[in-house]
């Protein structure tokens, strides 16, 4: 009998919009359970979750029939909608647009479970931005440090003036009106 088997463990990390510290301690367990249901509906398993006020970590047995990006979208969309029903304080709740997802060896699972269980203590000493940079470095994922907003706006204004003045168009659509997706590929939001 033919079978398709997989064991794909992933560590998923994402933050609240603008890293706003709005996830109250009393919602964490219920949020983790709700996300567990979303993952299960996609044929995966939430093995462990850990969260603090401004971000969440999930250890997931990735479903073999669901692309990681699709699973993340389901988790973020579903949990955001659910949170908005929990209290007036969450009516404007949103997750940050990006995320980090990292493959985990089964032999490293116990260490990650312990790490996720200790999130509150860990973040008394380390910010989310520091933690996320460490993860990116650990997994050798290159990233650009975002430039100060003023530098970005000056560069964008200069680009717009040149493009309009000379009728120039960017190659591959990056930076063109209505196509800001290309700009997101240049930096990682922390």
C-alpha cells in the first residue's frame, strides 16, 4: 500500500503589528489553543506555543500537504479575526506582515519546547528584535537592517522625481506605482 509520510518540524515566529505589546497574559492559553485548532484543520499539529505581549512562537509539525506560507496565512488571519471577537481592546488587532519560519531537527525539539515555555522570563532580558536577529543569524539567513524612515522617504522622493522627470520605469516592476512588494524583499521588519 503506497504511503506518503513526513516529519517536518518548524519554528514559526511573528509579531503584533508594529510590535505593539497588546497580547494580555490572560489570553495566551486560549490563543494558543485556537491556533492549535487552525493548524489541526490544515492537517498539522501545534506541538508547543509561547507568547508574550508583542509576539508569538509556534512549534508546528508542518502538514505535508500545505505550503508553509499558506499555513502562516491561515494562522494569522484566523487568529486575528478570533482575537477581535474577544474584547473591545482587540477590535483593531493585527499581526505584523512578515514572519520567520525555521526548520527544526527532531533532536532539537526538547530544547525548543523548553525555550518556548520560558518566553516570559526570557523577554525580561532580551527584546523581540534582539531575539529575532539572533534567530536569523543562527539559521544563517541574511537580512538588511532597515534604514531610518527619513532616509527612505528622501530616496523615494528622489526616485519619484527622476522617474517622472525622465519618464524612467524600474526594471522588473520593483518600486513601480502599486507594486510595493519588491520593496519588502529588500528589508526584514523586526
